[in-house]
């Protein structure tokens, strides 16, 4: 096998793509900062028990594992940054009150999310700790929409869910609680026959309510109203539906129509409240996922309310919109203080200035100007449309 071949699902990021990714990464971090989110950079490698805290079996299967030759302990290469940021909030920062953190960096997956996915996606996200109210979830949802728009996404579709409703139904019925795995699998697959089998030993109230969940999906406001009629009028259920009402209204204010799917219980063992996935045309699967995951910090010594989102892969989002080819200026190499001063000032202003010495640069920039010595001084002049020297 040639030594230059990379493992399956791993690829280099070449100049054009790298530029698009970096432009969007910078735009997103500037956006997060404008909302008051502080950047953190967790390590790529951590003790395995810390990485998998509260995340369930799905993340375990996605995590590369190895043994630390210094300590003999099991280590993991992060497959998700969220548990690391929760650790930082709970144990390292240990601040009182509301904390807003953001991150941007690669994660590694032992298996790709879908057949066309990379195993080294670039994950970007924001997390809000210390606020248990729906206001925090609404802020995160609004920020998620703005993040997708900063990445060039046009139409954005939000699918909302809420794990607290099913959690309340299962907690009230021991037979249902014992069949949690089967119920979750059937709901997520919207498999009516399998759901009927899973609910065979439950009470009529539980069976009717969970069966109703399997059919409660569609336009946001309409589904919420149906849910109020078809689900038990328990305080937990009423509060969850009020949460969804607030999120649907908040998304509408920023120009996004949201759907609600109460059968979607992906992340049930991790999320504790509202959940959402955002989809944009041109991408396979969700572009962004998020939701509430209270008390994840308990494993690190401090339980905290928490809500947040992650862009699944900035590389995929960046591919949706081609970046403009940057304009550049070429200049001749010469030992001349005036020329060096002009080049330095142009670069300080953000211009791309490329040195040439008789050999044209093979770069991905659109060289549309050059620096020439005219009348005893160095000047920036436009190139002719063919790329040659300007007319005398």
C-alpha cells in the first residue's frame, strides 16, 4: 500500500477548502463572542471515563480508545467536545451563576456518521450553563440559527423534540420502564408493530399516551395543540409542551418554521428537556444538533443546568457555498526599504501580497494588481484583464 494513502474516512484539507472552513470558523467565533460566549480549547485526548460521562452507548461506539503508557489508564480521542466543556465549567472554571462557553475543533469518530461522512469532522458549538429556564434554550436556539446563516445556509429547518414527556410516562409505569430500550427503538423507527409489542405489558394509560407520541409529528403549533388533547394532563407534560411553544415562537421570530416530533427520542439517555436538529438543503443528515442536558456536571463534582448545540461538521457546511477567490497583489523581490514598507503596510491592511522573482506563483488567489516602480516610487497598479503588465 502506498505510504501516502490515508485511512478510510480520513482526508487532507486542501487550500480552497481550508480557506472556506477557516473563514466560517472565524465568523462563528465572532458571532459567539457577540452573544457573550467565551472560547475554550479542550485537549483531543482524555481519560476515557471523563469523555464518556453521561453520554450513553452511542458515543462509546464512536470513540477511539488506547492505553496510556505512562499511567496504564484507558484514554480516548474525543468523539464529541460537549462532555469536555461540561467538565471545564463544573470543575476547572467553577464559576457561580451563568457561564457561556464555545469551542471549535476536530473530533475523531471510530465509525463515520453516514457513508459519505469524514471520520474527522470539525465540530463547532456553544454551551450555556447555570440557567434552568426556557429562556436559555431559546437563546441557544436563536444562536444556532444565526450560526447556520453565518455559514451560508439558506433555508433552515428545525425539528424539535422533548425527552421529559416520555421520561414522565415511563417513570409512572414500572412495566414501561423495564421496556425502555424496546420503546425507544420503536419510537425512533416509528415502527407501530414493534411499539405495540413493547407496550404489551404496560397500563392502558401508558400504552395510549406512548402510542400517541408515535403519531405526534408535523407542523409545530398544530402538533403541540394535538398533544395537549391526546396526552395526559400531567404538570410535567404541560410544562414540556409550554417549552416547545416558546421555542416554536422564538424560531418564528428569526424567520424559521419549526416542526415538532415527539416520537424522536434520539439522545434520550443524555438529554433532559428540549432537543432539536437543524437541517439545510444539500447536506446528508442534520447540520446541527442540540438540546438541554442538565446535571452532566455532577460526575465532575458539580451538577449544573446546561443547554447547547454543536454543528456536526463545519467541513460539510463550508462545502455548501464556494468562497470567493481572494484578490492578491504581486511584487518583485528587491532590496528596497520603500518597497518593503509598502508591502508591510498593505499586509497590515489585510491585503494578500505575494512575492515573485521571475517565477509566477502557483497560488489559489486571483492576482489582479502588482507593485511597480513608477516615476521613482513604488505604486500598486491594476493588471490588464489578461494578467499581463498594464499598458504603458
